[in-house]
């Protein structure tokens, strides 16, 4: 039986990135897309708790079923796995995101939220992001990268409870230097909110922000991307800091 | 100068849990509360990108300033740190959440989303949760636990880039056996969506779900909580799986 691949994203079901991803996935097997009907960027792993979800069938033909859901990327993964997949998928994919999810951007990303959700449920999963925010971003150079990684994971699997955060530099096919396994870079977002005053004199604040990552080490995703490589960070959903458990022992003296 | 403590939550500025947390924090220093004006449970680290934020001053007296914001818990932390704190806070607190954030619940939690955000920005931070969902939950037995941990962290700090996920069992003061440093338990949420049919015959899906955590090891948070202990999991924001980097080397052959 052909592999079954479940796909979602956070840019919405109509985004160019998810079309490119679906087309490459179809080369490997059957594809089910369950994606937000709207833009759900920056939704992290959020869940919809205050209202029920609706699903609209967008397309059903030639091995590709596409559904739009009015929930978050995590909602999409849970709902598709339980109610829309005819059998257990072999792989869960998310993206291709319009914009970077490298470094700590993984914390906020709806694209990677969906991937982490799939990981908790025991599925191999890959999130793809292109370092280009435009709705009209060119995903042609991303296709061979996606093809290689999807093929590799379908053939070899992933270690248990591990998924991949893949970021692709904004370069032409010939300028991409290769693929690097990396660590997540340490960084922070500063100057996050811009204050403005409305016509009635009342303040309001817009999210903005400056990404600050100083001297990323050469085994990190920011270094790889800055040097023309695709970064692949294997990630997990256990946030425990084991070293701190040793260091904090006196906290138990209560 | 007295310590400055920034507090947020995800249950909203009016929740009993954040009142209890603010009262204990006031024993240690000045307190600024910037919390969602509404319930923001399950918002993870989501950001508000599609509209600007508004802030309402709720109270300003006796070392306690309280603001309500129409954004997410992460928005609250960013906005408060940049525009509302008179100086750099010594500590960021979140909670006390009405309900558990142990195990993989940390992935979805707005309470812990705020804590992880503060961690990326270099602040020591603690998230508190009580294993009791009711809006009328009794936070009295939580107070001495919060007092001990806040005092400990103000006195001794935390390792760099580490914050604490604290869960408190639903027990009376005398029945709480102590505090245990733990690892995050592995678990999954199953049966997440219940399908219903509306009066016009159309389907809709409500989030529900069954938390499944089998045989948690005795160094894990689920074990500690089930045995009457407060669980303290030191967490970080680097999701890299280092072991997988070694195991996946062939993926670079592109």
C-alpha cells in the first residue's frame, strides 16, 4: 500500500507553500491536507477551546483530499488524525511556511506547533519553512530539498519522539550549498511592541520586534542558514533541563 | 531596592489563582500584573499578529499595579517588560493556573507559554498550576508552596535559560508530602474531538480528549503528583534532540 501523508500549515489552505509541499508529497503516496481556512501564523501549539470547529471539503481527487478547518494547526492535526484519515498516516508534514522558523521562532510557530503535536502522538513529522515571507515566494528551489527529506524519512524513519525543523535559505537551486544537521540557535526577540495613539488619543500596541542572535556557533541553524545551507534541527517535546535538576536540589528542602 | 515581580496567567486577570499568586508575591516586593482580560487557556506561546493590543489599568496602589490586556499570555509578558515595568523585574511568575500543566500539558499551556517567553528574554520565571479546574478552586494550600519557591528563586536564582514548571496536587496543606524535582512525563492526549450534528444536519467538532500517561517513572512529574508531592520540572526553550543529530547524519547526503 502506498504511504499516506497528512499535511497542514499555518499560512492557510490557500498558501503557495502548502501547494508546493502537497505536490511533492503526492510523488510518494496518498495525501490528505487539513489546513486552517485562514492565516494562523504565530499560533504555536494553541488549541481552540471556546467554540467547536467546522470543516470544509475543498477537493477530493487523484489521491489528494484537501480540507479547510477553522481551527489552529494543532486542531487540524488532531482532527484529521482522528476523523479524516482512512488509516494511520506514515508521515505528517507541515508548511512550507512563508518565513523562517529557525532558532526560537519554533516556539511561536503554528507550522512547528503542528509538527510537535504529531510528535506527541507518535508520528514521524517534518516542518518545512522558507526564509521568504512573501505570499508570492518562489518555492521551486525548495522542492528538491523537500523531496530528499521526505524520501529519507519515509525510507529510514526518525528516532522515536523526534521530529525535524527544516529551514531553507532564500537562494536559487544552484546556490544552496547542502543540508546541515544543526542545533537550535539561542536568540531573542527585542523591541516587540510599537506604541501608537489612535485618533481619539488612546494608546494601542502593534506586535513588531527585532530578532537578535549574536555569533551563532557553527553547529547552529542560524549559522547554517547564513552560510547557504538548509538547516535541519531534530527536535523533541520534552522540555526538561536535566542539568538543572542536579543544580537545584536544595529547592526540595521544604 | 525591593524586588520587582511581574505576574501574568492564562485564566484571565479576574481569576482566583492570579489573586492568590499576587498576594504572596507582594510579601516579597513590588508587583506588576499584566494579564489577559479574558480566558486564554490553551494559547501556548501564541502571539497576536492581526490586530493591535489595548491595555486597561485595573488598579494602582500599595506596591501593586494591575493591568488587563486583550492579548495572549506571551503578548502580556512582552508588552509589560517593554512598556509597563519601571525597571527590569527580578522574577516573572505565571498562574496560579486552574488545572494541571504537568507532562505534555506544558506544550499547550498559556500559563507556561508566558514562562517560556520570559526565559527567552533572560528572566528567571516560574509557572504555578493547581490540579483543580474549578474557577472556585481553593488556593490556600498552594500559598506556602508558592512562598517557598518564590523565596528560593529570589535568593538563589535559577541556572541561565532555565525556568520552573510547578504543579501542585489538589490536597490540603497537611496532605502535601513535599516538593520533588522531576522530569516531564511522556504522555499523549487521545480522543481529542467529539463529533456532533447541528440542527441543520451539519457536523461540528468539540475539543475534548483523554490524557494517557502509562507507568510514569518515579522521577517524573506525573508520578510525584500521583503520590502527593508538588512537582517542579526545570525546563528550557532549546528543543534540540542532541542524540538524534548523531543518529541522522546520513540525512546530510544530498
